[in-house]
């Protein structure tokens, strides 16, 4: 007779867990790059390894803002306060699939074709792109999953 309300927090739990994990995987090289840049440690790779094509003064703020956005979204998914949108989920799914294919292609190209010394210089930025693309894909799956719960 009476339907139970949808518990959005429990439904969102696996997506929130994945978002937090991916945000952590994004944060580690960003923090390591900052540490190595400002207070070099012998056990970390050279600062150039953490830097892509953009200079550190540009890439670090962009990476920090990206991480802050990832943390904010992960928190909203965890609390169940992120409003699901099937349309947004579809857009994010296509964008994430395209972005992830480019990021993974870049990683594969670097492993298979590029000079090993050059590859080690671009591996961390390529990794960051792949992790961010996986985060967007997780968010797309959250939105697409929520589509089935709307009536």
C-alpha cells in the first residue's frame, strides 16, 4: 500500500566509495609533486616527472582546483545530496568514455612507442588524466543508475 522512500544514501554508497578512492588516487601524485617541488625528497622522483606540458605554476593550481571539485562531488554523492539527472549522466558518460580512451591511448602509446626517458617524464600526467576520466565515468554511472529510481 505504502511504498518505502528511496534511501539515496545507501544507493549512492558504492559510487561515493569509488569517487573517494579516485580522488585519493588523484591527490597522491599532486601532493607528491608539490612536496618534490618545494622540499625535494630523495625517495620521490624528480620534479619534472610530475609535470606535463604546462609549467608547475599553472598545472599545480589547476590540479588543486580539480581535486577540490572531486572532493566536493564525492562528499555530495556520499550524503545523497547530489541530484541525479539522466540527461547529465548520458552527457558525462560520452565525455568520460572519449576522455578515458584518449588518456588510456596516451598511456599505451607512451609504453609501446615513446623513448623510455620521455615516457617516464609524461607518465604521471597521463595517469592523472586517466584517474580523472575514471572519476567522471563513475559520476556518469551514478547519474545513469539514479535514472532507474525516478518515477
